[in-house]
């Protein structure tokens, strides 16, 4: 398993992750990032903070950036209203 640091870019401030996250594969890395971003967005929503401008800057153990994920890309699309009368 590879280890990655999920640093959070808060517009002009980079908050470095103190501990790495172990991930099986590159596909799992993206899934893990999306789920973590959704959790952080939801936490913000609960306290009235808009975190859609934040992003993950994910680096490997050597410090090389392997992925950037804007939190806005992790937002789930609204589901259609099934109760709508046609």
C-alpha cells in the first residue's frame, strides 16, 4: 500500500496533513479523495461554512504532487425530484 498526504488548500493557505493515508491503487486514491472532500464539505455545511473553494493537494511520500482535487468536483449532483407531476 502506498502512503499519501492529503494537504488542504484553503484558497491562499495550505494546511499540511500531519499523517499519511494508506491507499491501495490510483483508482482508490481518487475515490478516497472524493469521499474525504464530501465529508469536509458536509461538516462545513453543518456549521454554515462554504468550503467549495478548497481543494486537496495530494502528495506521495517523496513530496511529489500526484493529484489535485477541487472540492467543488466532489459535490454530488442534485437528484431529480421523483415526486414531480408530469
